C-alpha cells in the first residue's frame, strides 16, 4: 500500500523542484546541461550535474522517513525510476493510443528536450495539464524531432550541431 502513494508524492515534489529550474535562479544552472541533448538517448538520461541529480533524488529518499516503506519496496521503486528514466530518453515513441494522453512517454519527454517549457512530468501528464505546461508531442502529430530541430534552427533559437552529430546544443 505504501508503495502506491510514493510516486504521487515524490512526483509532486519533483515537479515543484523542476519548475524551480525554469526560473532565473541557481537551480537552472544545474539542470540546463541535461538539455544539451536535444534528441536524447538512454545515456542522456543519466547525463546531469551532480547537484541536479541530488535534488531530483531527494523526494525519493525523504519519503521513507515520512511514511513507512519496506526496504525491498524502496529498492524496487529505485530500480523502477531508473528504468523509467532510461525509457523516457530512449526515443521509442510507441505507446498504446489510449495511454498517449495520460502517460508521459518518450515522445513527451523528447518535446521537453526540444522546447524546454513543456512536459515536465516524469510518469503522468496530470501535473502538466493542471499547470498549463502540457504539449501534445510532435511525434504524435507526424513530426519527427530532427524536423523540429531544423525548424528551431531556422528561427534562430538553437545553434547548429547536436548530440546526434557529436556536438551538443547549448540552450542560451
């Protein structure tokens, strides 16, 4: 029972922390390097500043102090969040159509990397819908990430290159 409450509580805290990284504050400095990969890969899922990693993991470590949680459940949730983090960076956009509006999948997270102001959630789209930061993924509209990068480059929002070509984009 305890394990079922954990993702909702930790995602609420993580969503608030993530929104803080959007403000012109010191936290933005720590999360921005993760977004140098416009087209993310499973390796990009763990490419982040150590302080950012600490802050993202904090809700998961605080939870067991507030609510009893068996150590095996804690370990299981830790493994699950790591597998999930890799899966939303893997570029596999296949999700059953009936779950596309609910589950924050790789397509949602790719648009998050492309545009930075949308789709902050990790598991579900609920908080993005409530907070007005939900964006229907470009991939679900028949547009691939490379097409979006070219469009952004034409608009002058990003520099040339990218993780896919061996040089990383910088969000200036």
